[in-house]
C-alpha cells in the first residue's frame, strides 16, 4: 500500500450570527479538508486548522508536503511526521501554518490506517477503556450579564454539568470588573455543583489576571483559560504562583516544543492541544506521555475548527491516559456549519458524557454535498 495522492480543499461557511468574544468579531469559519488516497483505493480524511486565508495551508499541503509523501507507505505514519518536521525545521518553520498543514495530513493518515483494519480510531490508538468521555459545553459568549446567566441556567437544564464562559470584557463594557460580575451571576444561576470553565483568550495583562484570579478563587472555577497572551510564559508562571485557580492553555501551541516550554516553566495545570494545529494525532499522542509524566491533565480543544478536527479530538480524548474533559461546541449562540458536514449527526452529549462513534476510522462519513457547498475554490 502506497500513498497515491494528497489534496487539500479549503472550506468556508458563515454562521447565522457573528461570534463576539474578547479577540473581536468572528464572522466566517474556515477549515482545510485533507484527503489522502492510496494505490489500493483507501481514503483517509484530515483537517488543517484555519482562522484566516485558507489558501495558505492548501498551498503548503499541495505544493510543499504532498510531493514528499507520494509513493510512501502510510503505515510509516510517525516516521513520515518526523520527516516532514525535519524538512520544515531546516527552513526555520517548526511552527505556524506549516505545522497546521502537517496536522491535516497526519490526521488523514491515522484515519486511513484505522479504516484499513475496520477499527474506530480511539480503539486503533490503544484505547483507555472508554467508549464515552466527559465533556463541557462551550461556550456562553458576551451578552448582557443577566442573559449570559440565563443561558448558563438553560444549558444546565438541558443536562450539561460543565460549561465554559467567555471573559475578557473590553474596557468600554466594564473590563475585568464585568468579568467577575459575570462569573458571580452565572455561579448563582447554576448552583455550586456545576463546573465553570472561563476563557479569556489572552485578554489580560499579568497584573489584571492576578486581580481577577484572586476574586475568582471563592467562586470554585474549574480553570481560567488563556488569561494572558500565549507567548507570555513568564506571565503564566507568575500567575500560577499567585492564584489558586487552575490555569489552562495550549490551543495555540505547535508540535511538542511549545508544550515542553509551558510545562518546563510551570505555567499550566491543564493542557489543551488543538489536534489540527499541534501536528495531528502523532503529536497529540506524544503529548500524552509528556503530560502524564508531569501529572498534568489533558483536555483537547475544539473551538472554531471543523468537524474532522472535532472528531479526531474526541477519539484522542477517549484514548488518552490522563484525559480530563472534552470541549463540546453546542450552545445556541455558536453554530459552525463546518462542524456538521457528515451524513450522520455529530455525537451529542447526554448527562455530561459523549459517546464515541463506532464506525471505522473517525467514525462518521463526510457528506460530499456539504463539501461542495462550502468549498472555497
């Protein structure tokens, strides 16, 4: 069995309404859909994360990486990952778009291999005795504070036992004072037993993060995610020493090097790899060992990615030895059409648990009509 072709199709879709959060307004979802074919007719699907300019990762897959892999044996998947990274590192590209492009190819290779033996990906990865995983619903975005509290209450009424809430209000709308008020209102609305995760998307400086974190301690917050900019490792380390709220980060990291530095500097309690950015399944599996050796929790991030990345993250959650919780994008506010591009519905949680699809590979089949509908070229 040899790889005969690798292609990447950029996808774009507009949600019913733009998403408002601390970074700004997000009005279009993108993804790079990767397809790997072999000479005996097998197909695997992967996804490159895309936030803007999907043609960038498409070009990297088509013109830079695919020529390196055509004719190779897909069973050498980890070696192929190392070869791609070695090639890129020699040119000074061990992060950024090139690793995001690698991610899509790597996910597709693992999907292909699991399909070739008729196993769900999480079983093919060795499994961890789970066919369902804990999840939290993401997320309650900026709105009037009473409406945010009411949305949180409604999510709990639907059976969710953990919710993520957007913080990082702009100064014009109350800044960090509004953040603390928001969390207090939501805690009052959902009661003491519901887990509340907070996501600031790097909105704070360190001093502000410390002030907010200390006020949050009494509210039993599960974690504070990305409180400061991702590259401020000194800030993360100082904050972790200064407050008793667990810190979570990692969605913006590439490969193992960024996570290695987060861990070595004592920056976080919960690691949040984005499979379509970190380097795919191969890199995510290697992170398991690194996290496990340092007694850190693994909580895969999904966010604004498309359905392939969400599925791959779900399988990784089921197989990871030190898994904590999975991000399920399921609030009424955010509807990413690229998450639901399959012939069957994406798995939905019941009572805080989400079951793994049992089909081979990623477990669901792509709807070709949906791909044609959202193809950006």
